[in-house]
């Protein structure tokens, strides 16, 4: 077991509804275009199958690793085990039989591992599953510390009628708390959720990849391939296992 916080049944049951925009064609289409290719794919922290299920529908053989049995149960309502096998376990140490052309980890999920050691082991686990020439892909936000002037403790990332989201930071431990106030139903009440994450810089991830024997291949700002710059709020990075 890693330090990742476990997703509950209640969270899993409402996940697809609350992340409906992330499953739209405009958001998901470019990600699927980027990930689709020849050979087997393994998704770390596959969750409810937001990416894995439609990638499988494109003809890519997909397997997954998922820590939360509740999230995996939601995925199982969409597709059976023979079509998309999922192993319950953590993404830092759990293994799946066989080799893969692609291992991928999307939507900031590597930050669920709350220590640097566990994030390093996640890279090693990816390398362990990759065939020579295979690729490890991560989608991750750039820590928004430039928005933290002296005296400010929080950075908002969403302010809308139904949701307020902001992050607070422990700059010493490199941990952020993601706070969500979500309108729950029609009575005007808000539900509060807080999750912990260990943020990491792109250069730190490159070193983790190097420790795992992977080589940097590409870094872009989004799934559409926009060039990555110092102002990019996130990145999609690719590392390759040498042949």
C-alpha cells in the first residue's frame, strides 16, 4: 500500500458525473489521438475508465492498475474483465503480466503518490512493464507557485456557480491540498472535499525517469502538441525505454 488516499464508493459513484467535461470529445479526443498506437497499453490508476475504455474502443488492447476497488467497480459496469483487465493495487509496485508498448498516467494522478520515493518507484514500475522502445506518458500540471506572492496562501483554479476550487501549499514538504466546494443538489448546499498531492516539476520527473532507465523523448503543453513554454500551465511528457 502506498500513501495514496483511497477513493471511496461515494466518490467513485459520482466521479463520472462531476468529470463530465473531461470526458467530452473536445477534451478526450486529442488525448486518445496522442495515446493510440500499435501494441498493448497499460494505464496506471485507470479509475472509472475515462480514458482506458474509449482507447480500448479504438482497438488498442488496454489493461489497468487501480488502487480503489470502488473506482474499478464503476469501470466494470462499462466493460468486462476479458475486454479490459484491471489489477487492484498501487501504481508504484503492482505488476501486470506481459510487456507493453505504452504505459500512461493522466490527469495529475502521479501526485496521488505523496512521497518522492513512491513517485520514483512509479517510474521504475513503468519501465518494468515496457518493452524495449516502449513509452511512458504522463499528463501533469506545472506547480502554480508563480501565483503565490508573499502572504498569499491559496491559488484558485476554478470559480463557477457550482464549484469553487483552490490549492494551498506546503512549500517545504512539496505537498498541496486541493480544496473543492461543490454544489450538491438543488438546495444550494455545498459539499467540501480536500485531497493531498505531492507536486513535482518537469525537471524532477526527468530525473526520476533517468533513475528508472528511461530517456526523454518529448514534452508538449497539451495533448494537441502545443509547444511547452515557461508559461504553460501543464505538460504531457514522454520517456522512452532504450532498445
